[in-house]
């Protein structure tokens, strides 16, 4: 696909959003099970979607915070492969975190913890900036042009 031609493809955009969201939660589940699952007796969705578990006053809270930050870093790599455009990284990152906010509101109510807000804004910034940096590095590579010579 040539990047200069702007084509509105809502199914592609929707599938990219769904793919990023699924990969985000799968990665978050992996990091949560490694970091938090070893510290608690029962791993539940509370650690994913309830703002009260993200606290800096307990070791389990710190493990959950680290899991969210590592997932943001992994999300930027996912954007590098799925979105492939630096211009779109902020849009897809913001969409992912807005959907996460809505799920958190449905699950546990409006997040009233400052730690939750700082963590999610930091995760959004990490994911979008690192994703843009990775995509820009790819976009700025030289395009190899080979000369075809005829042997006359």
C-alpha cells in the first residue's frame, strides 16, 4: 500500500483497534500473572479494571503499576507492527486508553485515585511516543534503488 494515497477503510481501522486492545489485555494478563499472581491467592479482574488496586502503598500495588507500564511498552511494539504509521500512533493509543477507561467505569466506577490517572496518562505517553519513534525510524530508512543495466 502506498502511504500517500488516503483511503478510508473503517474495517481496517476497527480491526486494528480490536487487535491492539486484545493484545494489550493479553500482555497485561501475562505481566499481571507473573508480577501480581505470585503475590495474591486469587487473580481476578479487579487487578485489571479496579482503580483501588493501583496503589503505591503496597508491594502488590507496585507490581500492578509495573505490569501496566511494561504493557504500555509492549503496546508500542504492537503499534509498530499493526499501525505502521507514526501519524496514527497517538490516535490508536488514545483510543486504547479511552476504551480502557470506559471498561474501568463499567467495572468499578469512576476512577478517583490520582495514581490511576497518573499511571494511565504515563502509559498513554509511553505507548504513543515510543510507537511514534519506532515508526519514524522505519519511515526514515533509505529506500534501496537498484540500477538495471542492460548488457548490450
